[in-house]
């Protein structure tokens, strides 16, 4: 048999369990709002929860982002073409023949071969300023200005522009 003290302990324990059980609320996980940085995740979440409106908004945000990226790509291409037009291509070819040909004709030490679209594709994708900066400062096995330190930055730009033009 239970004594009075044990009865009270059991009664209070049962009451405590009832209070705890009643105080716990069922919380649904929060629904993430669509954002421009995570449109795919937002669309997947919306599809799971059947939020068609959210899916449409997210799709529209993705389309806007895509259009913006296409515009940036077009501007970059225009900028590269404009820079190439502003340099003296004849001078660029002359500098290439004198200072760059020995490595860039054959691909010595990983140099992108002039005229090889595949070799130049990633470099061209980074943009003219990036390529010219690498050529001026040196990159990989290539020393600054290809070792022709007497060249001006504009002359280096002309040589890079000429090589790029041959490699598109």
C-alpha cells in the first residue's frame, strides 16, 4: 500500500505531466520566403506546400535575374569589343611577333595558344581587364609583361587584344 506522501508525489507528478503536455504547442516549420539568392530552394518549398502564388513570384524573380545577367554579359562583350577597337591591332601583332610568340604559339608552360579557341575560352570569359592585368603583372610561369618589361601597359593591352582577336 502507498503511504500519503507517495500518493502526493504521484498526484503532483501526474499533474506536472498534464501541465507540460498542455503547454507544448504544435508548431509548423516556418515557410521560407522567396529571395533572389535562393529562388530554387524557395520554389521547391513552395511546390511541397502547394503555394502556387509563391512559385510564380519566385519564377518571375528568376527570370528578372536571368535577364539582368544576359544584359551584363552583353555589356561585357561590348566593352571588350570597344577596348579591342581602341587598341592598335597592328602594334599588337608586332609586339606578339617580337615578345609573345615563343610561348603562345606552342603553349609553353601552359600558355594559351594563339588561335586556339578552347585554350582562350576561360580567359576571354574573365574579361579583357583581367587578361591584361595578368599579362602586366605575370601569372603562372609567365613573368610580368612576358619578360619584356620595357613595354608600356598600352602595348601589353594591344598584344593581348590581338591574341584574343585571333582566338575567338
